[in-house]
């Protein structure tokens, strides 16, 4: 696009606005500077920073130079960062001033030989602009094969262990291809997509697809519902990718409908479940523009999709159950719901979601045991429990580790949470199993009330009793001002659960 529309805007982040020409030139400078520093194809470069325009420049530069990108979540602690730097074998670390001290401490004893600060030089490290000005501006284009490693996508599993999914250049090309093929995800020239979360992870996945089709990426430095609403109105944004917790904070704004959101063509949500009640509220606010994607770091791209048309059919009463679905398999990907022996279950039965396709990674970096446990015959075992309708729509019921076993019955947290979200006074809810002498585990709900609403425990339990079987209803309800969120922006049921199991003699796995 730097050739065909060099003056068109490619990137907006805060006060920074880059044209395609500027993005191309700055990424060439960084790619050349890293080569001047001795890096060669296949070497690893880590990033540790809040959202910034230069994170986008870095991603483009690393692809040009055939380098491996290791994006580190900016919310991690020193020991976790050191572990990731060591595991990835990163030779260069790019960070911001806020993380510089942490980055310096974490890189000790690792293979990092050069640390660069996006915000300028310090007494100990060079600055990003100084690095760019130190090299000759030449086009960089290192040829890569489909199997060459492109990104080490760090993600945490149910055990809490950080693992690196090995996303190849081929996997990343499939991601771009799928996003440009589907009408709900394709950005037309002149379109503008807001990326609201950390672009080191799910929010950054559409970046190359946006650039490939000549659109503009609007990267939010951090999440704020008012900033988001203002951006849509001011920039006439056409697309946005949000996680449900973000949508909840927008819906909680009493003035949200005062903003002009008429430019929006699609609001895609994903990365965590969203209740049917919240989906309908978001539809009323944003308009008929919602779509849902389902994927994982191990699948590189979205592998199931619930289209805007699917949402319309559900909300207008043609097929209301679809609001509980994560959609159907997306273009090139195969999805099956399987039993413990790896065989597909019958429609309506619950099994584990397994995914196969050219976007599925080969495994986890330097972890053959975990790879063997999570991948089988080309299939990635997601750990998500689901049922599948005869027409192919998949309905996630829980994570394997989030399933509650009470009195020998399987109870799925998501099902109970979905009912709680139907209550007009409930903003957010998380359901976990807690110790119970008689039943082994009992259903506990932790609820965040809407602003100004006072909720009653027994009234909520009675509300659920009318909509759930006796064994599934919460036995108790606790109230909280907020729910803990994990590093990927999802409700952290593990942290909630541990609070109740801390003093138990035996923990349920």
C-alpha cells in the first residue's frame, strides 16, 4: 500500500498519525538497524510496552527482516518476563520508559544483548529514534518460507503456566487471508478499525489484514470507554475489535447513546463469553453491526464465527439460541467436538473442541511434553467443552478446568452465568465451585451489581431457580465491586476459585 496509496493514513495512535509511506520508511529503518546490530533471519526480538505507534512499526519491521517477534504482556512481573526472555532466546528487547527498570532487571542472565527504549535514551540504553537515525534507509525484504517461525505467542493455560505457541509465517498468512476473505472482517480502503486492547495479543491480530486492504488502524493506548466512544465519533471509525469486559463498561455509561456511532459497520467481539442479555444491549447501542469471533493463540486466527446476520436472526426471534453460540467453522478451518478417545460426539452431546487447519500452529516452543498433550494428529485440543447442533453451530459450555462437579453432576459455569446476566441489576457475574462437605463442590456466584443497584442474595438465587434446575442454581452469592481479570482480558475464575479453596484440605482440579 505504500506504493499504491502512500499518503493515505495507515495508523493513528494518540497524537501520532502515520501514512503508509511513513510506516514503510520507519519500519525499513528499524529492520536495517537491527541487521546492523548483527541480527539475522530467525533471531528473536522481544517487546515489552504499552500500546504505542512504534509497537506497530516494530511488528512490520520484524516481518520485513524475517525475525521472530516475542510480544510480552506489559502486565507481567519481573520473574515472568525473565522466564519469557530466557525461553524465547531473545537477543533484543524493545521497551518503554514505564517498563525500563523492570526490563533491565528481567534481562539479566538472559540472551538479551541490546535493550532499546521507545521513549528515548537513558543512562543505560539507547532510544528508539536514535537507533533509527543511526542507519541507512534501505528497503528490507528477507524472503521467508511458510514454516519459518514468525511469532512466539505467549499465552497462559489452565495451569497458569506461560507457554509460547509457535506461529509461523504461513500461519500468519492464513490469518490475513481469512480476515480479508470474510465480509464481516474485511476492511475496505478508507475504513478505520479501532484496536482497543493490547496489540501484542488478540487486539493486534487484524493489523496486517488492515494494512493489506488499505485501511487505517486506530490503536488505543489504553482502554477507556469514553475515549473509545469519542474516537468512534471523531474519527468516523468503521470497525472495532472489543472484548466483552470492554463492551460492558461502554454499556454502563449512561451517556453512551449521546455519541454518534453511526459510522460503525462492524463491532467484533471475542476472547471471552458474552451473555445473551449483554449482546442484545450492545445491539441496541451500536446498531445491527455485531459479530463474534472464536480463536486462540494456538490457532493464530479466528476459527469460528457468528456473523452479523446470525445475530440478526437471533435478536429478531428467528433463532434465539444463536446468541449462546460462538458460530460455525470459519473458511479453511476444521472443527470437531470429540470425546476423550478423540472420536466426534453426536449432535447435542458435550465434548471437547478440537481444531485442525493451516492456521493451527505446530506446537509449543521448546516444550515437547505440552505439545504432545495438546496436539494430536494435526488437531489442537482447545480445552473448551461444547456441544454442536446438526447445522454446525457450536455452543461452548465451559472450560474443562471450570466445570463444577457437585454430587456427581457436571455443572457448567457459563450456563449459570448466562442466567445471572439476564437479571437487570447484574453487571457482571462469575460462577465457580467452592468446597462443600456434602456435595464435594457447591455452586458459588460472585456478582458485580450495576451502579446504584442494591442486590439481595436470596432474590438472585430465587431468580436463578426459576430458570435453572435445582442442582445448577447458585447455593450462595457474594458481591464485589469488580471481577479480577487475567492477562488476556478474561474473567479470572482461577483467582476467584482459589480464594475459596485456600483453606480446603483437598483441592478439586
